[in-house]
């Protein structure tokens, strides 16, 4: 059986260096809170508030290190609460996406774009992908064995020597299946 650990991802934000300085002050560096499943990635101690046309969320965790473009990843349920309609996208693809107001302790940024519902995906180290015959961007089927087992289709394979094996789904998807971070999912050989 080809098993993959599951990571259920709550709403979060990735910030560009320029936006970190606007939100937290000139020369500010994110403070490490805890490591994430991907090497070099971490949850920062710092949080921000995000504001949409209908609502807001406070204490949205920042993930580091900084990125070239600011990006906010939320669930579909979050989108309804905020009053926006972001597309389901792979991370980094933010053209033609809605923006939000981001508020930090030292300033605010009115994003023109950058909000997505993250496409479900699996990070594969190249050695794992080679072992299982998986190509970058391949669409996979994955069964989760929670209290409400289900099969996720169109799970994007993301392959890199910089990745560690981990499946990422959002809180809506985790809740639907009754799975939590650390549970295992099964890769189904019948690929799309």
C-alpha cells in the first residue's frame, strides 16, 4: 500500500518582504514558531487580520520564509464568511484572484490579488515519486480513512528534491472526511 501522511491546512498567509515591512515595520524579520512538514518552511509567531467585504479573520498565521508575492490561502467556508469568491488554484498562481485588506500592528496592505482556495496536493520528494512512478503535476486519486472515508480526485502531484512526502488538504476537506493532521491516506493506483 502506498501511504502518505495528511496535513490539514488552516487559513494562512505568505508575505512578500515588502509587505512584511509595511505590516510590521522596517527591517522586521518573522519569528520562528514551529517547523512545518516541508523542509525550511515554518509557522511564524506573528499573525495578521484579513478583512473582506462581509467579514474578517483575526490572528491569521503567517508562514515563512517570505515569498516573492503575498498569497492568502483560505477554505471555501472562509471565503463565504469574507464575502469573496477565490478560485481553486495551485500555490503561486494568483493572477485573476481577489484581494483582501491585510492589517498588521504597524500598517496595512490592500491586496489587489492573491487569495486562493489551495488545490489539494501531495508534496513528493523526487525519490518517492520515482519509486512510485509519479510525475510532477500528475493528477492522482487518494483515499482517506477517517470516520467518513472518501476518495479525493484531482490531487496534484508536486515533485521536488526540496519536498518531503505530505498531502495537503484544507479544513473543509479534512472535516468532510473526519481526518486530521498526521493521519494516513492511501494512493490509489488508478490515476486520472
